[in-house]
């Protein structure tokens, strides 16, 4: 029995490029501050306080709308969204709504993702500007373990963009690829800094076709997004197969247990009692202003991928991974190539070796980039060019730099270099010939079988023997062996 899955995402993006909050002059840099110190009457919702719009937030939202191919509305209208949780001290959130008398800043648009060799369009439903609520803290690590919660209002009022998709996503992998591509676009625009904790958070609406949808709240990373969706799809499928009924509800992702936990029954739109905020008059968005913003747009990911293919001769795959994985990774690639050249080798190191080892070590991309910086990367490339290390040793150098944060020169000083001692290599080859006599006989008939013998020598020397020298000595020995026979 197979079920079709429908997933729609609500991505909440902090506009970290702003210095102050959305409706007051409190600093938007709330991280690391003592709880409830970065607040004022406006972001605390005290009676008599009035919000004043940070116009730069509108500019940043328009940049995003243009990059996502969305239609920008002529009028900006803020709406009160009522719900009663401790993270909103005034009991409503200043947001936007797509309905009679209201409008989000932009509607429509799309992002193309590459999934299993094909291009898929994921449609955007709308883009809203809204304020971030306060931060709920679970003192025992998770909602399930904590008998009480604490509230830090320092984050309350920080400018958010809410980017809502149509339910076009059909798998956890598609969801991850979409958010990864969106993050790359936002990073290239300079709107948000994804390195900051909580700067991008995802709510996912998941349903098995023909059944109720479930919302999973506050997923904080690509890895957790894929895991949360995989779990929730399996949970709903199991309920349906057993003859049960999926409840329309809101659930939280518990990343310590890798499960979703029921939080409350899901609200309907009418429960929020949307109406235009009387303290914030409608703002007309001038077309000239939009054109001015459009003129400032930087090179976006798809354009950069195309340039990498043309300018550096990369495959579309390598270029796509470099750019969509992170702007910082693409920047490192260009900086390294400008310093030490060899674009295809640098791209291969970053995509095939660097990303592999940061995943293996459980490091974030940004922790890994601090270790394999431009100087270390170019040092490794130069060692290969000079013949100090082989291609196999290059892989070991990247591994050691990423996992142990060591300098390439320290590995050279420890003797982790190509072996060119001919007598030593001859002794190793002699041992291989004794151990693998059948392979030697095969190599006499089939030259391709020599690769096996070379591989055994490289294994015994832990990849340090000069492959060219090993190949030459083996061929010479085989010739002599054949003549003597």
C-alpha cells in the first residue's frame, strides 16, 4: 500500500541584516544577552506603546520577493494575528494576512530544485513580514522532560520574513533541497546569516493525501528537517494502515528522542481573528522604490552556478554543490582558485573530501571552513603540485586538517610524504609478488591486472609510495620475470 505525501513549508527567516527590531529601536542583536534585558515597552506589548515600522525591513523583503520571482503588492498592510501563548506578551503577533482588506508583501513565485537528475518547481504561496515572538526555554532540555517553561523576551520583535510554499513537496529529501536552495539565495542577498542560531526555522505541514494535515513546529536545521519529516510520514502512515484517523494537530520535534510530540489541536484561520493593525497605517509601495531595490540585487545562486561552469570549467554538479551548500563554501573556492589556481582540483577537494569529513565528524560547515581555510587548502594543492604528496595522501591531508585541525606543514614534518626510496619500494614489491603469485601471473597476460599489484603496494605503504615509481618498478620486474621464463 503506497500513499502520496503532501508537504508545505513555512520558513521563518530572521532579517539579521537589520540593526534594530521591526517596530522599535531595541537592538536586533539579542544573542548572548542576559534574559529579558534587550526589551522596551513596544516589544513587551505594554499598554500605550506604539509600533514604528523599520523601513529597511521592507527593502530587504522586496529583495527576497524579487529573487523568488514573486509579485510585490502595491500596498503594505500589517495585521494582528491573535493567539494566547506566553511568548507573545501582548497576546497578538503583528503579521500579514492574505484576505479581504489585508495583503502580504508578496504573492506567488517559485524556486527550482534539482532532484534525482530532474528540475522540479516548488511554488511560493506568499511572503509575509512579521515580528518574532519571545523564546521559550525548556530548562531540562526538551518539552517532554521539563515540568515548567521559562520565557526570554529578548528576541520578541525581531524582524522576520515568513516564506510559505504551496504543498508541492513530496518527500523529506525535496524539503531539504528546497530549504538549502532558499538559504543559499537569502545568504547571497545578505538578508540573513544562517550561521546564527535560530536565524532560519521551519514549520512543516505534512499530510497523507486524503487525510488531515499535521504541523510540526520549529525545526532548526536541514538535518533535523529531513529526520522530522521522515518520522512524521512514518507515524501517519502507520495510523492509516491500522485503520486509525490522523488528528489535525500541532506537534513539536524532539531532536533528543527523534520523535514528534503532540502540543495542541491545530487552529483554523478563523481562530486567529485576523484584522488590520490600527496602529500601523497602510503603506503604498512605489514602483520606483522596487526598481531601485532591483538594481542592487547581487549575483544569485543560479547565475553563480552558470558562471562557475563557464569560467572555471566545472561540471554542473560540482558548481551546484559549491554554491547551494553555502555561500561561504563558494567564496572559499573562488578565493583559493585566485591564489593557487587548479579550479577543478580545488572544487573536487571541497565537494568530495571536505564535505565528506565534516559530515563524518559531525561538524557544522562553518566549523569545517575555519579548519580548511584558503591558506591550508592552497598549501595542500601546492604540495601535490611539487610531488611532495600523492593524490591518495592529499585525501589523508584533508581528513587530518578537518578532523584534527592541523597545519599541512606539520604533516610534512611528521614524514607523511611520498616515498621515493627505490630500494624500500622494491622490497615491498618483492613481498607483494610473493603473497599474490596468481595476480602476478594474471598481470603477465593482462596489463590491466597490474593495477591490483600497485594497489597492494600502496596499501602496504599506507598510500605513501610514489604511484608512478611503483608502476615503473612492477612493470620492469614483470618484464624480467617473463624473459627468465
